[in-house]
């Protein structure tokens, strides 16, 4: 049952004909199954004046860039759109209620409330957005999900803004339960003037990391060469590949450890280095992939994309992965930095806060968020106010 603490997101259109009530805004993709999207529509028959009410679930890929085209029109593709008629109802009200929240809301809101329910198809990406630079207002690259409810004469008739409610929702990736083999890479490097090679091995402590979790990298260096290693530099790179439309690749360092460690000729080094990629340390940088909007408190660095079997990766819009790099700076000539092949693995997501209003970060300006910020009420405040 719903405790008074349960938050219900509610939003009503300007002409008051349609209101949307939902118990959450984040829906979890566990790879083998995805949370369905459920809610209740409250209609005002008087304000409707004979119009019907529809609700849609859509997934859109958007790509806006400086050199987009002459008119500055961004590329936009609807990856998915599903529409349901909610009113007049096409089935029995109670039969349409699939969840406890819906049942409770129907009791609470009375006879003008009707349930809606969508299941995500299994080939859709998760929510992801590339963070634009501060000066690039309005330019973006994102996979976005939206619930839209509206009243109109028919499904294809002109829809007015005042009769429309839009709620941005998110589909978020949960990591698989099982940990795989921790990645490990070994490289032997020969130098022209040296009899013996340099050997390096780098291993991660596990395969899967959650947001906010430290990555431990075990580095083993056996330097049998006559060169000195002047520095060991480790980094985590986030790689975002825009697979739909452009195939642009963005590679951004999201954490770096410049150790200053040296290994002289004939010596060895065995050491565990720690890396912690966090959005908090990368807020000012453009092109970083996030799972939501930068101005909201509940945003993280984007989770790694998990490609399901049989799904074309192009439909994912933006593929995100992470790799750990270990670089050895070799003494002697200026530019003989030996890039040791990267040990790469994905970071995954664990925590998803389900029931909350997206709060703004201190000092972040809201802006044109009308289509997304619904009113929030909890518990017994859910009932419509008497006029």
C-alpha cells in the first residue's frame, strides 16, 4: 500500500481538461526486463467539451550542432511512439489498472480518473544526453523519453499546447547482477638500443563498477630495459559514440591520476592506483555523456550501454563505454611517451532514486523547463482540490 511518504507527480494542462498522475519518473531497464510505465489521467468532462483524451509514450533521438545545416534545424528522429486512447475509455476502468499505485489513484481521484499503461519494446536505448558547453544553449545530443497527454477531436487532429501535458521520464540502466572476469592487459615493449624489454601488466579489481565507486588498478612494471620510466599516468576515459546519424566519437577523460612515480632501469614497481570518475568533477566540460540534465541533482555520468542480443546498435543513438588507460612516460627523448594499450572496462549503474521531484542544483538556472517540471504532492494531498 502507498504510505503517506509516496510521492505522486501531478501535472495539469493550461485549459484544465487533462491532468496526469504518476508514481515515478525513472523506469529501470534490467536488460531482461524493463519497468512498465503506468499512471492515471484525470479528465474534466466540462473542459473537454466533447473532445477525446490520448496519451503517448515516445522515445526521440535529437542531435543539434553548430554546422547542422543552413537553417540551423537539428536532426530529430522518433525511435518509438505508442498512442493510447484514454477517454472515452475503450475498456473497463478497473481492468486497465495494472499496478497498486493505479488502483490507489483511481480510488482517490474518483470517477473521472482513467488508467494508462505502456510496456517498453526491448530494443530501445536508455536515456542519455551529451552535455553542451555553457555557451551552447539549446544545442544538444540526447535520447529522451516523454509521456504526453492531450485532448483533441481525434488522434490526428491539431493538438493545442494549452490542452497538452508533457512529462519527461527517464529509462535508466541497472547493471547485471553477475560480476564477470576482471579485465587485465599485459604488454612487452622492446627498445632499439636496449637488450631486454620493458614489461607491464595492468588489472582492474573487478569488471563492474557502480556510480561513485572507486576503481582500483593494479600495475606491475618490470623494467629490464635501459630506459627510465619518468612517470606513470592513469586515467578513465568516457567514450560516447553517436551511432545514429553521424558516427561522431567523443572521448573525454573523466578522472586522472598523475602519480609522478618513476621506475629506473632494472627496477620493478607493483602498486594499486585509485581512480574515481564523478560528474561533480566534470561539470564544466562539454561533450560528457550524462543520464539526465546537468542542472538536476539526480544526474550521473551516463552508464555504459549494454547491447542486447539481436538489437542493432544504430538504434541505441549514443553508445557509451569507459576505458582505463595506463600511460608510461619514458625518459630520454621528449616525445617518446609509450602509450601502453588501454585496459578497458565498463562502469555500470546501481542507484536509481525513484520517487522524487528533480531538484535543481544550487546556483543552476532553471529556464524553459515547463514541459518537464510537474507539481508534486504526497499522500492525502493527491485528491483534486475543490473549486
